[in-house]
C-alpha cells in the first residue's frame, strides 16, 4: 500500500503458467484460482503466464522415468529461462499498468521426447526415451498447445541448450 502523498501506485503483479485452463494438475488449478481472484479485485493488475522454466526441465524428464527408461509425450514444449521471466516481470512492475494477461515463452519449441533425448545425452545419461502420445504430464495428457506460448507472446532470448551446457559444466 503506498504511503499518503506518495506517487507510488498499488497494483498486483503475478507470475502464472501458460495454458493452465482445464488442467487436472493441482498447481495449475491453483494458478487459475489465483488469476481469477486477481482479476475480480478492484486493483490494477498484470498477470504474466510463462512456459516451463529451464530449471524445471530435469523434473519433467524424471517425471517420465519408468523401468530404466523415460516415457514422454511428443507434444511441443517451449522452455524459457527463469531469468527472462524475471526480466519481463521487472518491466511490468515499472511500466504503465496493463490490467491484463500476457504470455512469455522461450525462443525455441521442441517435441518433449526430443528435448528429453538431448537433455539426457548432454548429461551422459544413457536411458532410452520412449515416445508415447498418451504419456501423461503430471497426470494430464498433452497436445501441441498445452505447453507453448501464444503467437503474440514475449520471447525470452536465452536458448535452452546453451544454458544447459553451462549449467552442466558448472
Ligand atoms: N517452474 C516453472 O516451470 C514455472 C513455469 C511457469 C510459471 N511459474 C511460476 O513462477 C513462480 C515461481 O515458480 P518456481 O517454480 O520458481 O517456484 P519455486 O521453485 O517453488 O520457488 C518459489 C520461491 O518463492 C518463495 N516464496 C514462496 N512463498 C513465499 C512467500 N509467501 N513469501 C516470500 N517468498 C516466498 C520461495 O522461497 P523458499 O524457497 O524460501 O520457500 C521460493 O524461493 C510461481 O508463481 C510459478 O507458478 C513457474
């Protein structure tokens, strides 16, 4: 809340997740509930829906682990650097109020199974990736729109495999 006489304005700024609508995933449902509460309030707001963070890709790959391999959907995924999401949130925080929802994704889209193969190879992990269009993503079947940002979305400049190479060597 701004102090009396201050020129600061009160606004809500919330990171959220791309395409959470209708998902069975509890975290996504919570994000939808959060978005709805923010929109229903009288306070100006900006919601930034991001695709999956680079830092979360390892957990996604491991979520498909079974019987010594990894079973994953070939649905498209468009990972984004958490640093690029932070930069976009900072721009929103200091910019003119937007009272709306925006999206951000990374510069590249990959079929999830291919991304996992390259991710495991980068880490010298010999597990086989089995492609399965019915493989569930934390309980939900995916399509090519589930994990990507819309065409008008902001694109973070950082590339996943450059980031991964640095993260693996560190
Ligand atoms: N991960 C993704 O792929 C992804 C994709 C799209 C959007 N998002 C959104 O981006 C945001 C961050 O995601 P994340 O995956 O980085 O989450 P995270 O790993 O769980 O990190 C959340 C951070 O927020 C801090 N935090 C939580 N509650 C807090 C509170 N009440 N006061 C102060 N700090 C608090 C936590 O601190 P402690 O560690 O001390 O608990 C932690 O540092 C979330 O809103 C998420 O929905 C994430």
